[in-house]
C-alpha cells in the first residue's frame, strides 16, 4: 500500500514539475520574442506617473492617475498580427497611493489644477429662479451641479426632473443623517443614482461624520460668491476652483457674463464628478 502511495506521489511530482518546466519554457520564449522585446523597450516612453492627493490638515486636493503599458496584454494583441505596432499597445491606469476615492474624512477644497477645469455649484435652499438659471446654462451648453435640500427632492419633483433631464448633477444640501439617507432614497428612485457629495462652507465635524457614514465626499467650495458673483469669480478663480452660486437675482443677472469670462480664460466647466476624478 505504501509503495503504491509513494509511486503516486512521485508521478504527481513529475507532472507538477513538467507543468512548471513547460510554463517556464514558454515564458523564456515569450520574453525573447522580438515583439516582446520591443514592447518592453518602448513601454517606459509611454509611462506617466500618478500624483498623490495633497493633504492639508482636514482638507484634501485630488491627485491624478498615471498610466503604463500593460506589457502582457499588448504582447497578446500584437502576436495575433505577427509584428510590433505601437497603435496596438494596451494601457492600464495607475491610481495614486494617496487618493480621494477612498478618503471620506477630509474636505475636498478644489480640483487638481492640471485639468484646467472649474465647477459651478448652485446652492439651493429653495427653487427661486431655477428656470432662468437652467435656460442660461442650456443656452451656453454648460453642465452644473445643484445642491438641493431634502424638502425640494420630496416636494418639487418637477424641478428635480428639469435639473436631471438637462444633464446636470444633483447633490445634497443637508447635515442630518436621517435626511441624507431619505434624500438619497428619493434621488435614486427619481434618477437611478445616489448623491456623491455633501456641501459645507466651513470645516464642520457633524457634516463630515454624517457624509462619511453615507460614503459621500464632503466639499468646501473654493469660491463662495456674494450678490456680485462676477467680481468674486474674476478676482479669485484659479484652475480647479469649485464655485458656489446662490439662486438669486444677482446670479441670474451675471451668469452669462461669468460663463463667457471662464470660457475666455480657457477654463473647462466640468461637473464635480469630472473635476474631482483622479
């Protein structure tokens, strides 16, 4: 019995060694293939390092993902054609080590400046001037972010639908756990999506704790405008700015000029999701 057992184990070991040897031989051939050598040689020319998010006390500024060549997938693709072709290189994303994607206990205070983008945020405690604002945004072909209360979500469905159907982002204006949870359920039923961001104009411990529990990022706008938003923006805007506007007559009066100014300065007006994406 023991003899049969040892014979079996010997045969099994031989099979395992055979597989190992075959795999190693295939790998050696692959690494010495001229196509593989050329891919490996050019890979470093296409590599872009990621940038970690910047931590500043209780605040954070998003980093930037890098990119590198996926050598094995590139080889498999080119091998089908029998020659090296840079157009067939396959790339993979390199995410920052320190990232906003899994950081919920810090306030995001701006986007990464390398994107040359800004984001418009409309802080709405009520629905005043919503039609006027939406019409201007549509005329200028601009998408914006609307921070709205749970009361608007549950009581003004027509307004919510107008905002959503025009391609804008809907986020939440609340610091109460129950309200945010309820608002997210309503928002998901109406749009299919939950909110990603909470709004605060200062470092508020209660807001960040509530939003962290809901896996939502907390933001503090870079620029909080007054009744004369054009001057506030002109004097303070930089790449990455998150600009908070109130739905009042001052905003309606100056919104077209604000958008024109931002476009003239070369800023891309992005949704928060795109501005803050790494």
